């Protein structure tokens, strides 16, 4: 794999200069492994924009393991994917109930990244067909550093959406960021409080109160 650190936007390289060796170590562990998802060029996709571009952070766990689903953005699948993964179907259902049916055309949530939403998994790779295959290779340390740096850039005005216990475990590290938490949108837990949590309208309320532009959540 090519040098991972160089795949980060220059703004992230400036913010995380001490993570070059960590990414090199992860790349070495991935070298030669078969069926790693997402593809190499998408692994660090969440870092395509500079840190100041993002106003909202959505924290995921690890990539979808199904063939062709992982995109480098948490909870996102390629345009035209049919059927949608159950977790994403539940996110789209909550979006419609929160902000309106007309917001959803094709459920391509990758456009959120263009509008200021960082969709970041705690672990950025897995093996096709296996959930949580790479929980022990260093990704969580790297993404924790990235999240810490991101919130320092935004000085209390970052909105962080935490879905599920693995994401909520970050809560104590988030300082004065605006936190929205609920059970995970997966079918196993969505009925325990994800539905009706209104993360999209609540995010925009926080942003508006801070004098920032709300997110266009249409997709």
C-alpha cells in the first residue's frame, strides 16, 4: 500500500503530524491481506476535506463487510445500491420522519460529506464478509486522535452524533462538543431509542444556535 499519511488532506497532515508512523504501521499490517474493504483508495476518504470543512461528525464502527458496500464513509454505500443495508434503511427512515419524506430521493448519503458532515468509522478497514476483523491493528487509536484534533479546531461548535455503545464510549473525550447520542440504527437496537431521536434536526438546531449554517440533509 502506498504511504497512507500522504492520502490525508494537507490540513489533516498539518493537524496530525505525529500519526505518520501509526498509519505506516497499519499499512504494513494490511499489506498482503486479501479482500480488505473498502478499496485502498477509499480507506481514508473521510479525510478528503480539511478539518475546518466539517461541522458535524457521525461516528460509525467499521465498514460494511458485504461485497461492494464499503465506501470509506460510515454508513454510506455506493449510489444505486439495492437493497440498502438494514442499518442505512433505518437511518433513511429516521431522516424522513425527522425532516420530511421529500428529502430522500436515492439515499446516497455521500453528499453529506460535501456539505460538512464527517462520516468516520472508528475502524477504517475490515475483511469482506467479516465484521470487526481489524479492531486490533491500530485504527481506533488513530481515529481517536483525529476526533480529538477535530474538536479542538471547532472549539466547542462541533456537533458529534454517537450511535450505539461503541460510539458513545467516546463521550468523555469530546470536551464541550455538542453531543447527540442514541442506540445504534441497526435492526437489533433501532427500536430502543434510535427512532424518534431526531439527530438531523437537533444537529441543525445546535449549528444555528452557534451562528453556523445548518446541514442540507437531503440525499
